[in-house]
C-alpha cells in the first residue's frame, strides 16, 4: 500500500477506534439508545470506507502486478470474488 493510502486508511481506523471508545462511554453513562445506535452506524461507515480503500489498493497493486507478470492472477481474482460474496451477505 502506498503511503497516502496507508495514511488515509490508518486515519479512518483511528477515528473508528475513537468512536468505539466513545460508544462504550455512552453505554456506561446510560445515554439515549438512538444516539448510541447512530454512533455505531457512523463507526460501521468508517470501517466500510477503510475496507474499500484496502481493497482498491489490493486491486491497484497485488492484482495488477500479478496480471502484468502473468503470476497467480486467477487466485487473486478468486480471492476478490470470495470477498464480494462476503460483502453482499
């Protein structure tokens, strides 16, 4: 992963971690359930965005390189296919 992609993904994951800590505090403080649920949804969105960045990077680097070098690209494509199935469940 290039530095920009790595930094962006780390930023998203650190933000999500901070949100999870905030959600835990909200639960401990007995905050309103809808507020807690909204924070959980926001955290899920960050995690999905981070995952998308990781997958785009994988396509741009590992898969692209494998195809260009006529390497194990079929395996790489199968991995992506399996992941897509997990994402749409």
